[in-house]
C-alpha cells in the first residue's frame, strides 16, 4: 500500500471528518511530546486531553465486520506498523485511496483498534475557540449590515459604523493575543521581523498597560459606539457625536502613548494595535469635520443614559474576561495534570540520574523524621527568599498527607556572619523547643510578614538569638552548599538527589505524593495489555 498520511494525520483527519474540532498544533505537540511516542497511549492521552470519548481494544480478525463504519486501526504497511483511518462499507475497507477486500484487510490488520465516539458536546479546545471566534465576528457583521441597511445616515455616520465594527474585531483579536490565542487576522502580526503583537500586548514594562490594557479599552469603546449607533436610529447622529467628542479626543494622547511604548520601550510593533489607532484617527477626523459644520446639543438625560451604557458595557466585559481567564486557567491545570501523570517515570529516572549529595544531618538539624519514612526531602532555604514561600506552603500540604512516609529536612544557606544567621539560630532554637509542625507554621508566618511587622520581628529575633549552639551545623550546611554549587534558594533535594532541572518546581507536591504512594501510573480508558503498543 502506498499511504501518505502519518498516524497523527490519520487521527486528525478522522476527527475533522466527524466534525470534532481540536487545535491541530496542540494535538501534534501532545502526541509527539509524549514519553511513550510512538504508541497507542500517546494518542489516547491526546484525545483525553481534548475531552474526546474513545476506547482502545484488541479485536480478533474474524470480528472485523463488527467494526463501525469509521474507525482507526493499527495496520501493517511495508513491514512497519502504522495507525490508519479506515472506512468500512459492508465488506470493503478503505484506507486513504486504497480499497481492500475483507480477506486482504485481515492480512494487514494487527488486531488493535482505536474507536472514537462522536460526542461533540465533550470536544474541547479549538472547537470551542473556533465557534466563539466566528460567532462573535458574524454577530458584529450582522449588526453592522443591519445598521447600514435600515439607517438613514450621512456618509460620516456610515464611516463610523464601518470603522467601529472593524475596530471591535481588531480589539477582540488583540485581546486574544494577550491570552496566547491566535485569531482570524493574526497574520497581521507577522508582516515583518519587527512586528510581534504577542510580545507587545503581554509586556509589563509599564504598569499602566497592566492595569488598563489597550485591548480592553478598545473593546469597551467600540462596543459602546455600535450599541449607541442603534440608539441614533431614533435620535439625530449629532447627539451621539456630542457625547463622544470628548472620548475621541482623549484617544489621541492614549494612542500616542501606545505608539511611543512600542517604538521606544518594547522596540516591537503590534500591527493590530496600530490598526486600531489608525481607525481612531479616522474617527477623530470625522468628528472634527462634523464639529466644524454642525451644531451639537445633548441633554442631561441623554448624557446620563449614554454614560450608563458605557459603564454597563465596562462591567459586563470585566465579568466576561474573568470567565474567559478562569476557563483558560482550568485548561492549563488540566494540561499540567495530564503532563504530570505521564511524566512520573521520567521524573524518577531523571532524579536518580543526578549524583547523590552527602547532605549533612546531625542531632541539631531541623528535621522531621518518621519511623516508616520511604523518602527524604531536603529544602535549602533562606528567610528572605521570596520564591521559598510557595515551596514551604506545599510542604505543609505534603506533610499533612504523607507525613508517615516522608522525612523533611530544612537547611539554611546563610553566611554565619550575616544578619540572616541570627534568624537561622532563632528558628533552630524554636524547632528544638516546639517541634517541626509548630516550627514550620511559624516559619511560614515569618516569611509572610509585612515590612512594618517584619522590622519588629527582626529586632525581637536579634535580641533573643544569643544561643550559638547551632553554629556548628549552620557552618556545615553553608560549606555543603558551597561544595555543591548551591547559590540559589529554594534548592530541593530528594533522597540526596538534586531536584531535576528538566521539571517544574511547582509540581513538587505531585511528584512527592506519587513517590510516597508508589503509584506512578494513572488509570486510562484503554486496555492495559495494549496501552504501550508501539509502531
């Protein structure tokens, strides 16, 4: 057989034909980046990630006529195994352009089938994004066409309708760049080597654009314009222009600031932002031309009504944005969970590949010991380390869950002559008086103190830290850190092995729980016998 499609192509083709939309690039990344690639498992995990119901089973050749009209099977092609999309019509099996009889199909069929259930309600990812993008664009187009068709406007008013519609579409696309999604006009962002929409809109070099993103302002502004243009069907357009004159003139300094930021600060151009700015300048010219030739009047009632519309749109967008970001956060958590669940074996291998370090432990050390412990976690920390706080919070959770299976050892990486050593002495004393649980809660509280409270606590610690019995272990710990080239905190060591740099420290809690429980393989909706079938 002369087949051109890869296994990934076959699955994507099947999903597309079934009307199940997924992000193709993300699907390929999920498959190729899988530790078990190439295997049935990597495709199963990718389908699970997108919420697509499926099952994988071993089927004897004599039952091939019981298969559904469309399925994916492992086929023998020129001596190699290949995952192929198969269409069955009675006793004829079609693979790409090749049609096979039942007997011929049985000869190449390797008795492994991947069946995808066409439950569109469960399809996630790009399918939903695809719908939202096109529905929002279609809605804007319908509103614009409606206004243009039934309204009795001047040429200037028609220009406002068209520019507001285009501006809203561009503003939505700009927002999509901020959340890492490519849109229908995202090709504008790649017209030159100096243009990078994503880099500009995600930049936080100026706090003002972090608090008031340019895309948010544009979405609210253009949406309000379109809604109020409906109102102008019954009201003279001059009333609307009277209200918006101040806003349109205010857009000039804001847009100028945006141009300066892109040019001098970020040194990259956001072509979507520049397109919005051009639209604002066109509208400014229209407003300026009309203000010279027409007289304007707006009543207090109209002013308050227009302002209420703007405020409602602003708060509606804030709520919509919250839901969008919450949905994205859920998607990221799901992606991380799936990635974690299939990485535990690699983590264990990477951990044990690191050379074992001789961690110093004496009777003076800060250590929680369990008589049944299977593993030991050592945390190299510092009292003023901002990144250490989250690690210690995770340790508290791990301690509650697996304290019988895990020893926890705390090391301070401080020069014995520094002020931080007073804090290390204080906490060594505190640990030996109160035990690990109380000590760790107090250490977390110390790390979360505000500046005014911290200053008072430091004075108290300096006065009370006159016990130097812990200096020996502090010096030994400092020497250990220098010998092991440990210059940053937090540094994590598990069973004497440094935490693998290939893995995210934020996943520490997951890996510790998996190691302690001894369960590194999640349950999958596939047969255990064939889950790791490679091809």
